[in-house]
């Protein structure tokens, strides 16, 4: 699971049939201090609650995504599974 920030929506006039009726978002991975941590990528918004600027939890594992969407044939790797309200880092 990755902590990410939603950068925006993706609008496509044509897309793979597997993405039909699914909301696509551009997300930026973050570290525990909410600093950029890697390259942005696309994720399906399963919660349909995420919007630009939101912190979200993203699963990047194809088999888990297929289990969540209940379809073993989907070519989808990344899915937003929740909107994060707060991040708390406990010092060691």
C-alpha cells in the first residue's frame, strides 16, 4: 500500500474496455512526511470519493486489484482503496 496525493482526474474519449465506468486519477506517491516519493501514476478510484488534493491509500498489486473488483481478467494494477483523514508518525 502507498500513501499518495491525488493530482487530478483523467478524462479519456477512448480507453480499454476494462476501464469502462471506472474513475481514473493521477496520483503522486508520498513518504510519511507527505513529501514526493517517486513518479506519479494512474489509479482506479474504487471509492469514488477521492478528489484533487486528497490523500489516498493506493494498492499497487494486480492480483489484489482483481480480487477487489471481482474480475480475474482485468489489466489493472493500481486502485485507490481509501481516502486518508490523517497521518500520524510516531518518533522512535
